[in-house]
């Protein structure tokens, strides 16, 4: 009797701890139920950025909360399931806590990986395509190690309050501007089409960041581009069984 191939899952933009949703705690419980439901057939889970609405890891202190989620990650890792975390624009500041406690592998840049014979280009989505000049500057500051060390000297009471207020304002504007997000999706399409010119062996491009659902072929090739939605409005994920790649919702 042949054992069916184990599946690979992708999910993004969970934004744990956000203050935009009316019941963010219930969204975390729903995520844990989803992870519990896939643990028997999963080979790996890839989180494509913004798992947390804000995460800053001090040397001896980490943000409070997320106990159910972190416990489930540790359980999956103990079962031999690979956990991959791509940093997003809301949780750039992951250092060694999550790898040490949950066995997760952290990726700080877009990368290509072969899964069941197909090549996947994976990214959060804010690192590629068109980015306004001001956004590029902010990215450089946030990713600069000296700036991170200086930021760490400020008491968390102030940094967390500031970051969560900024995130709340950004999320209200971002989720409301659907036309703007569609326009940014076209920038990701343009990037993928350009990237294919020099890397024609890519089978799938997967992005998060935009909080929209998209599954589109990039003619004239058979390559597909998927934007994975989020865990705030869509409760969506992507499943790869070695044969089919499907964009799904968890109900």
C-alpha cells in the first residue's frame, strides 16, 4: 500500500496581537485549530511573513501572549514537521528565540526552494516589485543592526505602544484601500514576469503582504503566481500535495 505524499502548507499575514479585529484572540484559536488539523499530513509549514502584528525580541525578553500558537509550533516541530518563518514588514525583528524554542527556520530574504519536484519562489511581498522611495528608506532603517540596537535601549512600554498605534492606523488604511492593493498586485506580477526571463525554471511564485487572494497564470509559461490572502478577512492558505497547488479557506 502506497503512502500518500505529505503536504506543504503556506499561510501569511496572520497579524497575531493586532488591534484591528474585534476578536484577535479568537483568530489565534482558529489558527491553532487549523494547524492541529493539518499536523497528521504536513511535511512543512511556510509562514510568508507578518505572523505577528508587531514583534520585537530583546535579549532576555520577548513579547507577551501567543502562547497557544507558539505551543502548537513547538508541537509540530517535535512531530518532525518543518516550520519556516519569513520575516515580514511587521515582524522583522525575529532573532534567536523562535528557532531555539520552536525549531523554526527564519528566512530574512526571498528565496527559491524545490518542493516535490517543483520550484517555488517565496517572499513576503514587500521586498520585491515597486516600492516607494520613502518605504525603501524605512526598510533600510528597520533592518539596520545599529538602528535595531539603539531601538532596543528604549523601554518596551513606549516602543510597543508606538508600534501598535502605527500598525492600527496602517491596517485601517490598508484594508480599506482595495483598489490600491490590486494595483500593488500588478507590481508583483510585473516582478514575477521579469524574474522569469532569467529564471524560467520557477513553477510557482507565492507572496503575502497585500491581504488579497490571487491565483494567476503568467503567460506564455505555465508558471502561476499566488497571493495568499490573510488570517484577518479571508482565513486563507495554500496547500501543495506534490500534484496540485490550491488556494483554500479555513471555515
